[in-house]
């Protein structure tokens, strides 16, 4: 009884077979079919390789939400070179009410303002990257995913600071009584991340007027960065530059100096690096292989049908009428 039940179960499973097998004696191979098979396998191998590279690649996903942090301190990292002696340079941070927040954390290093050939080459490279970033915004994702080793700037008296005022609007200004030519080697907010190039990095302003005012209006956006290499809380910012000569006789009033005015945005951006799941890669791979098989099979059948129609219409090939020789009797 058990054997009978097993046979019935096997017969039932055989009847449910959706992939019936064709005996090999019924299959006929042709040169055209072999050619189509080679083309199909080549296309499948090419698309599978390309799909594997897509699977290995990652992309950045941007999410936006309201920034609910009102009590944390905003860290300011600034490295600026001014073309004058250190004892003539003074810098501090003011809030919107023109109240001094802090002037601690500033370090002054005497250096040479003119760059060496190696430093000038690095500076030109940095400016070239900045121009490409303005044109190709997708390059910023490359910088997010790649940690670059920054070369030495050794750029020049120089003001180097890392300050932490409250997370609010304010103004950082550097006032001197002489030449205001300067070079911003680095300016960032929040945690410093190797490889991130900020909009003002490498900015150089040269002037021969002692009454020149340079202004940088900055909007700071809190940013949380999560990649497969690092996770950090940093800040992006957009900047608008303005410069003018202070001439009270001509109606251009103000105070000469270098002013960096910043304001924090109410939105926070979360940047996450994402990767294609393995199951999605396998599904796409099955779709590629199955689609190529089906498409090449249909194209091969359609081309064969058209070829048979043309040969039948014009009596070519296998459809050519055969000449019947008269029978001879002996």
C-alpha cells in the first residue's frame, strides 16, 4: 500500500511539471540557433558584469528634518592667513547684539604670506577642485564616500582657531590697521572630517588699499553624515562674498576688516550611504538572464518565420521546386 501511495504521489507530481522535457531525438540544432545562443550568452555575461559593478557601488540618500537642538555649541574651525604682522591682528566673535562671545582659542603663527612653488601648486589644485564642485554637485558625494589625505598647506601672520560659541547667529571679524590681503586656508563648522572640502577653503583676496572691507555671509546647515567609513555630526554652509573700499567722503561707510557673518538654518540634513541589498541584486540578475533568453528566443523565431515566408514566396532554398527526371523502362 505504501508503494502504491508513493507511486501515486510521484505520478501526481509529474503531472504538475510545468517544464516538460523534450526528447533529444526531437531537437534539431542549426547554425543560426548556435549563433543566436553565442550572442545571447555574450550579452548576458556583459550585462551581468555591469550589474555586479552597480551592486558594488553606493549612493548617498538625503533626508531633511527640523533641527530641534537649541542648546549645543557650534564649533568654528578657521585657519586664515593675513598679510601683516601678528601684533597688528585682532579677532573676536560677536553675536547679533554686537556682544563679544569669546576671543579665546585663537593662535597666531608668524609665517610668510607668499607661497612656495609646492604650496602654490597645491593651492591651484584646491581651487580647481572648488570650481569642479560648483559645476558638478555630484562630486560632493564622492568626497563624502572617500577619505582624502589633505596635503600640507603651510599657508601664512596666520590666525588659527577652533572656537565653540553657542549654536546661534553671530559674526567673526578680524580687524587690523594695515593690509587686509588674506587667504582662507580652512573654514568649517562642527566636527572636522578629513577629505571634506568646504566652499571657502583656498579663497585668496589681494588688495593694496588699507581701507578694504571683506565680508562673507554664511548660512550654516547642520548635517549628520553616516557612511561605511565614518559617522559624524558636521555642518555644511553656503556663502556669499562681498568686498568694498571704505571711503566716507564718497558715502561708503563702515569699518575696514575681514568679516565672517554666519546664521544657522532651522533644517537639518542627514546624509546616509546606501548599498543595494543582495536579494535585489539576485532579482535583477534573474530578470536579466530570463529576459535575454525570452527575447532572443522570440527574435530567433520571428526572424526564422520571416525567412521561411520569403523563401516560400520566391521559391528559394528548401522551397525550390525539384526537377523530376522521366522514368525509363528497360
